């Protein structure tokens, strides 16, 4: 079995760039996707199909979702768009066998938590639409 192929969505960000450096040539060479365009869901779905078409029989694959420009003060519409695009990806991958890594935000999800240290048992306490959106994304992948 050959090494898995990785597609890093969000290679322009801090985490995505770091992952791309680490994975090197095993990373899928995706086109740059402009997240603000009306046709972005179709472009993302087509790029996902292109990625899957590059996988050789017997090879594994992983998609690393490091995308998202949302922060605590981001407008709800932009946060909803990010979640919509994640849903498009998940729908395209629904019947495929591989690995999906979702980069979320502990700060956004646990921002209101008073229990320290935060562990896997800590109940999420988002304090902003950004944090609530990250929980929605986690539930989609769940």
C-alpha cells in the first residue's frame, strides 16, 4: 500500500501552510478556490472529485479542512457560508472511504468555560456566533 494522498483545504492560512510544509509532495495540488464566489460550492465539489480521481487503487487519502477566515467578530452570513462549504465537501465525500481532519477552534468553542484545564470532558461554552458555528461544523463531521 502506498502512502496516502492528502488534500489540505486552506493552505493559505497558518495551520494549512504548516501542514503543507510537513506533508510536502504527498499533498494534492489543488487549484486556489475563491471562497467568496457564487459558484464556490460547485468548484469545491468538482475539485473534490478531481482529488478523488488522483487516488490510486490501494492508496489511502485524507482531507485536512484547515479553511476558514472567521474570527470572533465575523458576520453570521460569512460563518454560514463557511459551514455551507464544509457541507458541500462532506456531501461529496459521503460514500468514500478515507480520513477527514477538521480544524476547529477551542477558543471559540470553550470561550465561556470556567473549568480549567479544558479537557475532552469539558462542556462547550461558546460565547459568540463564531463559537456556535464551530460547534455546528463539528456536529456535521461527528
